[in-house]
C-alpha cells in the first residue's frame, strides 16, 4: 500500500468520524428536554425584544405575530424601522393594536452611524431599552412560546451571549430545499458541535445580551467593528473571556419559495463574510462536505480492487444516513427529496468556497455593501 493510499484512507476515515460526531452531538442536543428557568427567575428578569423591520416578506405576519405569544410574564417589544413608509410598518402597527396587553412600541429613524444598515436600525431600540436583558431577533424568526425562557436558560456561568442559528422550514420548491440543506444539517449541525466544544459563534438571527456586558464593551456601536454584527459579537465576547452559547434547539425560519439567485447570492454573501472575519476557519470549509471524502474513498477503494462508484455510494449512504437521523430527531424539515438536496449542496460547496474569495461586495436588502467596510466607532 503506497503512501497516497494510506493518506486517502486516513482522510476518509477521519472525515467520516468527524461527520458522525457532529451529527451525534446534534442529535443529543436536540433531543434534550426543554430547559427553562424557574417561574421566579422569569418574574425577576425583565426582557426587551428588538425586532428590526425592513421590507415585507411573505411570512412576516406569522413570524412577527409570534412575538406577542410568548409565555414570559415581563417583556417589552421594540420594533425598529429606518423609514416611516417601510411596507412592514402598517403590519406592525396593526399587530400592536391587536395585542394591547403586550407592551410594544415602534421606533422610526435612520441613524446611519455605521456601515451596517441593520445595526443602524437597531441602535435606537438598544438606546431605548431599559431592561437588563435584551434580545435582538430578526423579523423572520418564528418564536415558540418558550423562546425567552430557553434563551435565558442557556445563559449559564461564563456566558457572554446566547444565540440560535436559523433552521429552514416550510420550503417551497427545489431551491428552497437547497437552502434547507445549507441551513439545517450542515450549518446548524456544525454550529451546535462547535458550541459543544466551547467554540460557539454568534448568529445574528437571535442574540440575547446582558445589556450591561455590551455597554461595558463600548455599546451597540462596538458591533460595527466588523461588517457582520455577529462576527463582531463573537470577538467581543471572547475578548472578555466569556463564551457564546447556543440554544439546544434552534428556531425556525420559514422559507417559502426561493429562486436560484436568492439562495446562491445569500450563501456567497455569508461565505465572504466568514472569509473576511474568520479566515482560519473558512480555509477549512473546503473539507467540510462529502465530496473530498468521497473522492478519497474512491481512490483508496480502487487500491483494494473495489469499484470506485461503489466506494463513493457506500460513503454517501452512511454520510447522508447520519444527516437523515439528525433531521428526524430534531424534527427539522425532511422529505424524500432531502438527500438529493444534501448531495447537491456538497457538490456546490467547493464552488461556493472559491466564490467566497472572488470579491468583497454583496447586496443586503437593496444596500450595496462590502466585507472590507467596517470600523464603526464603539
């Protein structure tokens, strides 16, 4: 057996072992019972939820409505819009009128003190919040009734921030299935595993802050030190000797129908942001899918007289069988089409990885941005 065959065998076995380990961690975490703090702590911990709005998406009425159905007894909602005439403003005002018993308000104004339009939209809400705990939650997050309790429960000793990666739900069409393949058994799986080993990364979809912690680090403006506020949050928390922790069961993001351009451009945007903010980790992403291990398995198998196609097929059966087990245990979206979407995702990953290096510009909700732009003053 030559050295190249040995290397291929070791790489295949190592990659498969890591994949099974990360899926196993995901299964264990998502099967945990709900962790919620005691009712006494709920009453003692007032929370503000900041929800920035920008444009009107098909599921916004459903996702924003869930903010009014949380079982926490002491919370306030602050909606933030940069423009009075934003299409989502009438919806928010209608929801506020429907739930007069829930403290809520809508703040309108465009700060423009940082290069990040989402952050600019949130600044007024952060400054208006008076509670010790503040959650920043994107408008497309579908909140379960236990949302606040689960976030608080994850804020254990040594924690500086609690987050949840998005989990795609309700996809309509092949490209939305592809987005689910990226979000769920790939990105959420890796993030849950990294968190289990103490390397949690912030995700801007849902972020629970102890307000005094971020204020001591320079306030919400400190999140502009990176073009992605979640990357800045990760670095701020780690610099303070604390950890970013994730909830065990990430929260859903309804997808609906997606075009190829929407899915690909979003993944390229995230790839460029990861490359810009965490380059050592990004360099390893080329090895995170099943394509490289499959090719290595084909080469190693051929050295033993095995059919390369059979070797690849065997590896993919185990690989995607593990992903199916995770999706099933976590109750994430899965259909008969999901394995094909997972395979398509892994075949696309090398192209996506290369595109992450091929430029700095991207568009977010009509705003032209670049990963080279950062440095808002804290």
